């Protein structure tokens, strides 16, 4: 289905500012459709004035539809629908006397001109399915009267309100709760949902006959500085959205002044009881804060353990024992880096490039100034369940390279490269690892002395390599291989499944 932008630019002479007005109208017209119990189709005259093109359509949530098919993109010649012609030419709302019959369904047709700055940009066809018509209730009568007022405001160019873009996904809808006020802010009608919401705020009586602004201010007094007094805001003098909390409830209010003939005759107040939604949001915020605090405390505890191990290593007389404790310090430190990063995030995901760089800096202390460690490529964002074991794997591989690939004081380089999706396939020992959007390819290559003769990376090696194999194949579900580098040294290759970028 073509977009409204495409249809307007392709078929009509409207400018960008006119198109923005139509977007503003369409962002609001679900309300008009629901209050009217009717389908809406927006027709705009073509550039040559001989036809109309339908650029947008809306079906009601409150009643049956009149259109089973989508109308957007349809073209009709001028003259085929006289009501469109009359509304466009005369700039007034035009109603059909007798209903149209569509597939044995009677439909009442009306045309509402869409005016902006004195010009009629197009026409809204309002089509009401009359198949289930019955004596309307007080609620339905209030809906229809409010829809009539809004339609007159659209025809006069005073609705929608400029600069009042509405997010219809989060704003209250007619079915959530509706209150009709007179020009003095006195409640003329409150729907059952609206009354229930105010009862949750602590109201013990009916709303009809009460001043909504004063009643709301008494039930939900402001808890800090506000731009406007609640008494004035909830009285409907200007278009506003706000949220009030009192008693055991939280309600969201949207105020729409009604000026069908240029003078405010009252206001429409849409409201939504968001008590449970706000409670869940607060629980999530508390949960997130708790998780971050746990990560912070785990990081602190791991750093304490590392400090104790480091202190113990200084007291060791055995070189092998001291080296083993220093390896343990780095292993604990790599996990602490992940928890520190997680303590600063809102979710259980981390940007692993920063962690990799910190691991490189930490491990480089083994041979300060002689072996250069560097990273290319991007690891990207990883889940915590991948980041923690991967940081340990990277630590072990780098430690192994710095300790065994170079002699004491020997100069060299260790390159870490990462490819996240779309990289070239890597192969080792007959096993091909194909990079795709859900895989992370890591290569660690040094230019040191290379692998010993007959070395089997799948079985041989020290504790560090055993840890690498266990973590990569067991926890990460990936593959690990070590092969001679093309020129000199050793190449370690990891192929790890990860969640694709979003």
C-alpha cells in the first residue's frame, strides 16, 4: 500500500506544510472515527483538479466498518461523488439525505472539508454503517455531539491543534474514559470508565455537576512545581495532556477545547486509568536498579578477591606459585570488568569492544613495553551470558600468547580481530566456520615462536587452554582451533554463535 507522502507528492499540488497538516490530522482522527462510530477516508484533489485520490483511511473501534476493503490509493473522477465536490467547493459539511446501500448494508455518507489557513486541502468522507442502528444511549449521544463539534472545527481549520502532535499509542482514547465539560468547566457527562477512574483517585460521589478542575485538584494535589494550576488545566481552557496521582490511582488526562463556531462552548476530556501500568514501570525500574547494584557489588567483591590473591602472590617464594596466582588475578579481573560494565547498563547487554580493550591492557602487563597488543574489527553488543565467558577466554588466549610465544624481553605483536556478521569464512583443520549475522568470528594471532612440533590444541596445553576449550565449546556453543600462522607465530580462531544485532 502506498504511503500518504507518496500519494500526495505524486498526485496533488499540496506543499510540504500542507502535507504536515494532513499528517497532524491523521494522527488525531482515530478520535473522530470512534466518536462518530464511522469510517473515515481522506480524499485530496489531484493536481489537474479532475479527480480525487484517497490518501488515508481509518476504521472505528466503536462500531462496524462500512469498508471491508482498503481505499487508500483509489482514484475517482470529479462528479462521481457529489458530496465531495460540494464540500470542497463550498467549504462546508455536506450530509446525504438518504443512505447509500453497499452490499446490502445502509451507509450514511457525510463530507467534511479539511481547512488550513483559509484553504480547503481535501475532504474527509465519513461513512456510518446503519445496519445496527438503535436508540442511542446517553454515552452514544455524547460521542456523536462531540464528533459533530470536532468535525465543525476541522471544517473551520481550528482542529487539529498546531504544535500539539499526539502519540495515539499512549494517549487516552474515547473508550478509555470520556468527560464532557461546559464552558465553565462543569461536568455535563462522565462515561462509566471515567467515573471509575475518578473513584480510584478517591472520589466518593458522581462527577456530573462538579467543577472538574477543582475536583481533580482536591483529589490529586500537585507534588511539586507545575506549569499551570490543576484547577485551570483540568477545566479545559487549552489543549493539554497531563497525569495526576491521588488515592490509589494514577490517571492520564487529555483536554480538548471544543470551539465548533470559533468560541469555546466546552471541552472534551479523555482519560485513561494507568495505575497498573505505572506500578509495573516502577517495579521494572526497581528491578533494573537492583540488578545494577548486584553487578556493582559482585565487581567490588571480585576486585577484593583479586587484591587478596595479588597480596598472597607477593608472599610466595615459588616462581611457579607466584605465576599461578597472577594468572588467577587476571582471570578474576576479566570477570570483574564485565560486571562493572553491566552495572552501568539498563539491560543485560554490553558493548564488548570496551571490555576487550580493557582485557588487552590488563594482560599486556605481563610483558610491559616488549609485546604490543592491538585490536581490529568490532565485537559489537553481546548478552551478559556470552560476555562473561568470552572475556575469560580472551584473557586465557592472550596470557598464553604472551607467556609462551615470546622469550623474556623479546619484542613482538599480538593482533586480536573480530568480525560480527558478513565476514569472510575462516577454516581450520578441515572445519569451516561460516560468518553470518548470528556468529562472531575472533582471531588472535601472534608473530612469536609458533606451536611445538606435534602439538594438538584439542587435547594438549596447560590449564589455560583447557579453560578455553571448556568455555568455548561447553558454555558458548562455539568452536576453537589453533594453527600455525601463515608467516610466523600462531593463529587462534574462535567461531561463536551470538544474537544478531537489532
